[in-house]
């Protein structure tokens, strides 16, 4: 007991002599100019509060030639003044309750932070000191213990105060500091809040942007921790989901018209129709005014909780034209019974802060002398005397009886008690923590030795334990309040700004966001209840580039965000079947892209069908050629015993006609869908048909060539005999002249025909030889074709590379080497036939067989030489058509050139079908012709030399 008395006396001496010692050893550097409320007399516990009642500090001139003074505050804020009054109301309500702190009377110290960090720090130091003069690191006075600080307003203010309060483990419960940085218990160990962390709000904003499909948004943030952290979290989430930020601007904390105008111009120039704003109403207000002046409409604004229900933003005249349709997130709303009565029944003379509120609200002054001065300044003098208006009560003097309820003011509007309700919860959180501290049972306490703290003398860290672990239900609403690592659940109402019948903005709840629910159930939005900008019912589109429709893909623009792209059509054979496809998908196998490039469809199957017009035409031509050939054969059969038919070797003629029928008909096999049998038959039949045809022609041409050579040799011998006869006659004449016998007459009779002596009756090549040549030549081709069919037979295939959109059904020839050899053999036969016929071309008869064969081979070569480039330049079924045309043209050429002259004689000129006219008639030098024949059974032209000598 004596020791306790000793320490009490020592403390008393310290308090008595401290001012004297301070004067001698300490010097007060500054005295803070703080406004607010204070009631600490005879109170058990004092609760601190800090509210940004003013918008900013008054500018000072920066004069260093005089004693610096703490700046005052300007720009009265009715909304935040209501928050301060809510704390007063809550403390008054708690003091009146019997179930909460029944034996404890709460006092309060409330300071105005002026929405400025310096003022918040001043208030914090003053509160901790316990007197109007701040002494850092000291608690002066022996008044009631300090419980906790409710405040200090914006996030940057709370960060500043939380760093100081954390040093002393002093509890701080914030009502509107949402910055995610404040969740760090390492930096802010004693900070708690009754408003959700901005991480929830940033996520909710990101989900809203994605919900409506907006990919091109602008962002504006206040130049403080609240704006920077909030917008950063938002941008990180939306950019990860593919949304692009058109622009990102920062609102200045210090009024700067140039910066505001630059931001407005950025908004005007941007094509983004959605703008997300993380800012307080105070910082945003200058931008809204500038937007009104520039009439910036057709934008949808996404608001943070700090200004979504702020009358400072929604009440200015004309603001509905630019902000109607705004969507935002508001914290929980609640009604607080009795609060409105408290707000409307203030005593304007109670304190300086309420007096300023009254004067600002009613635009008057409560100071009579000040009112008189103002009246005199406004008064007009009449004849040098004051007007009558000054003689009574001066204009502008408040009576103190004005009715706050009659004014439709932000202060008295309790329809949207959201942050106000958060203040209310913060005060109750401190009160319930104190209640739990007070009612701690000795021996069951949470501290060392299971001790309890004394409500009349406790340490801040002891109260911090109870605040951190408090759990209670709010009166009237029944909402359960508790802190999870200093934070509360992230629940928001989604609010839409709609214009009512009076042309004013009304706040309509159109959904909610619950951060503690399952991810898929967190956001609920009633899309049909939203009224967008310009009263549209459909959500606005905000994209840098319109969605790429199926059939196109995104093409990134160099140097621009990924949301700005070009829609590039998919190439042929590629598709995209989704919106905003990044790559086109290649159609594989038997599929190809449709015209819209949004689906792979089966490729068109192409082959030269029997039933299509071209196929019918080719069939008709082929059949006509075959019928004509058969008709020629019938004609030859009818005249089989005539000299003309006999002279042309009947069997070779019929084999030639048969081969032409084969070539005509094999062209039909090329038509239709390729099958194994048709692929094998078509080329083999063509090769064998032409081999038989050309070998038959070789047999005919070989005989004619030999005849021509024999006739040529006979003519040479005849010319030699004629020269010898002339020489003998000349010698006889000279001899007679020398003998002097003028009576001798020499007569030399020589036929003009210079042909050879009699030619043998039989050709060196018999008909058997001719037939053997044809048979052997055809047999060689048949053997080659057989080997081809056995080793590498042709087979039907699907050609998918020839044409992109079609599958060409064609025959794969199996081996290029084989087919080249086979048709090269036909070309060899054609060359031999042409050479033989060309050599015999001058052999003359009425039929001109050699010339006919020569022309037929020329036609054959012309057709197939023309076929090559035509065949190579076509694709698909037209390749088959070109091949068939070549087959038919060459067949008709052979048929016409070889058999037309014979048919002409048989049908038109039967009188020439005589054996004597079938004999050869070599062309004489004078150009006259005497006799023709096609056989070697001819008689030579006789050369007679008659020499008659007539003697006397």
C-alpha cells in the first residue's frame, strides 16, 4: 500500500512540475488547428473518431517569414458531416442502453481530417496525447482511457493513421477505408474495418465487365492508395480475361484544371463506352463538372462504393445527361431508427462545427455583428443615409430556428444509409468489445495468468484482443458482425442510376454480389431492370474491334492492344466455327470449307458421269463412230469379191475396222465412276485397239513402200536402157554416113514411157507376211499390257490434291513407266506406219492408197500432239473428256482418210471398181498417166527399137 501511495505521489509531482520543466527543457513546435466534437468529462472510456467533414485544407501562401500556422479547412461536406453525427447518435444510443455497457459511460473525441493526410496525422497525435497540444509518444492527463479510433475516412488517411496507431497497438476501426493494402497485418497490425476489402469490389467490377461482354474499357482512379490499388486489382483481373484498357487516367488530389481538361479530352477521343472509376466523390466532382461543360454523353460509368450513392455527384443540375445508366457497387444498406430525429434536431449554437454546418446549409450567419457588417456592405445609400433594410434585423442573419427538414439536402437524406450504416457498425463494434472487456470473469481472462483488463484502466493492446474477436448482432437489422483477419464479408448491392419522373437521379438496386458465395453464384444481376444511358434497354457495346464472326480469325494489329484486331477471312480449306477465333482450323481428309468458311463439308465428288450432257454427247459420238465403222465393214462384206476390196487385203481391212470399233467403244469405258474393271479395261483396250490398228496400217504401208521401191528401180533401169538405145542409134547413123550410103534410112522408134522392164508378178511381201506383222505387233502390245495388269494394275483412287473443293474420282495408272512404255510402243508403230506410207506416197492409182495412209497418220499425229497440252491444262472430269475427244478424233481421222475414198468408189463410182484400174501407174515425166494397178501382176511397158535400112 505504501508503494502505491509513493508512485501516486511521484506521478502527481510529475504532472505539477512538467509544464515548468517543459518550459525550460522542451519547446512546443506547433499547435494544431483541429475542429470537431469533444465530450470527455466524467466519462469512463473515450472513443475517438475522425471524419473528413471538409473537402480540403485552405491553401496557405507558403510564407516562411512568419510563424507557420496550422491550416484551416474549407469546403463543407454534408454527407460526411452526417457520418460524424451518426457516431454521436450511436454513442448516445449506447449510453442509454441497459444491455450494452450498462455501467460505462462512453465519451468521445471527434476530429475533422479535412480529407487530408496531414490533418489526419494531426488528429491522431492529438488524440493519443489526450490534450489539445500533441506530445508524440506521451499520454498526458489523467482522464478516461482511450478505447479505439473510428476512422479516419478515406484509405490514404487510414493508412497514415494506422501506421501511427500500430506503433502503440491502438485499435482502429474504419468505416470506409477499403484499400486492399490495409489487409496486411504486418504493416497495419491493429487495423480493422466494417466495410468490405476492395479486393471483393475489384473482382465484382471485373465480373460485371465480363458479364456484359465489354472488352474495351477506360479507367480513372484517384491519385491515392484507394484509387491506385483498386484500379490495379481490377485491371489485373480483366486483362487476364482478355479485356483491354483503352486509357488509364489519374485524378489529381490538388485541383488542377489542366489535368481535368486533359482527362476529359481523353474520354472524348477514346472509343471506349465503358469507364470504370475508383475514386471518392470529392476527387471526382471536378471531372464531372468538366464533363458537363463539354456535354460528354453516350458513356456508361462503373462506380466504386465511394461515390455510387454520393449526392455530390448525382445532384448537380444536368448530371443525368452524362451519368444516367451508371452502374456501381454499394455496401450494405440499412435503416437506423431514431437517426433522422437526431439529424434534424441539432443545436446550431452547440459548437463551432455545427454552427458552420448551419450557416453553410442556410447560407446565413449566426453572428449578429458579422451579419451587420455584411448588411452594411450590401446596403445602398440614399441621399447619404443607409437604406431602411439595415435599420431592422440585418439580412443574412440566422435565427437558429430554421428547419433542416424542409430542405432536400444530402445531410437529411437517409434513404441510402450505406457508409452511414458502416459508421454505426464501427461504433457498435468498439462498444461490444468494451462490453466483453468489462464483463470478463476473473480467472478466465485471455491474458497472462488468465487475468482480465480493468475497464477504467486498460491498455490499448488489451482492448485490441476483444475488438479482433468481437462477434455480435446489430440492433434492428440483426446482421451478425465479426472480423475475419480484420475484414468483413464482401457483400455489395449493384446499383443503377435511373432518371425518375422529376428528372432526378434515383438509386435502383438491380442485383447483388456476395464474395463469400461459390464463384458461380457470387453475382446476381437483373438485366431487365437496368436502364442504360439514353434510356436504352440493351447493354451498350464497348469493343475496340467488333467480334470476328465464324469464318474469320483475329489478326493482331501491331503496336495496339490485343482487343484491337482485324478480322481476316479463313483461307480456302480452313474454317472457324466460333466467334473471335484466334486460328482457323484446317479441314482434313474428304472435307473442305463451305462458302462461309464456318463448317467443313464433304468435298464434291467429281467424275464424268454417263447421265450428264457432256457424257451423253461423248457416248453418242462414240456410238456413231462405231456404227459408221460397222457400216463400212458391212459395205466391204457386200463387195468382198470386187477388185477394190480384194486388192486391199480383206483380212487387214477388217482387222483395221475392228480395231477402230474397239477404239470408238473403249472411250465409253472412260465414262462413269471409276471401278477396278473399268480402270483396267479402258487403257488396255485403247492401247490394244491402237496397236492392232497401227500394225494393220504398217502391213498395208509396207507393201506399198516395197512396190514404190520396185517401181523406182524399174524406172531407173528403163532410163538406162533408153540412153543405151539412143547411143546405138546415133552410132549407126554415123557409120552409115561414113559409108556414103545415102539411101539408108534409120528409124528409131522409142516409146515415151521410161518405166522399167517387166516387173515380177508376185510381191516380196505376201499377204501372210502382212498379217504376221499385224499379229506380232499386236501380240507384243498384248504381252506388255498383261504384264502391266499383273504387276501394277490401274485402280480407282480419290484425287484430293487436284482441286481443293472436289474429290476427283480417277484411275491411278499404277506405274508411270509401264503406261509410258505401252503408249510409246503405239507411237513407235505410228511412226513406222507414217514412214512407210510417206515413202510410198507417189505410187499412183485411182484409190491413192499410199496418200490416204500418209494423211491418216498425219491426222493421227496432229490430234495426239494437240492432246498433250490440252490434257495437261485441264483438271478433273475434263481431263477424261479431252482424252475421249482425242481418241474419237484420231479414230474418225483414220476411218475417214483410209476408207472414205474406197466407200466413194464402191457407192458412187462403181464403174471404177475394175481390175485393170487397180494396177499401178507410175507418173511419166510429162505428167500424163496411163493405167493403174494395185498388184504386182502387171506387164512392163515394151521398149521397141526398130531400125530399118532401105538400100537401093
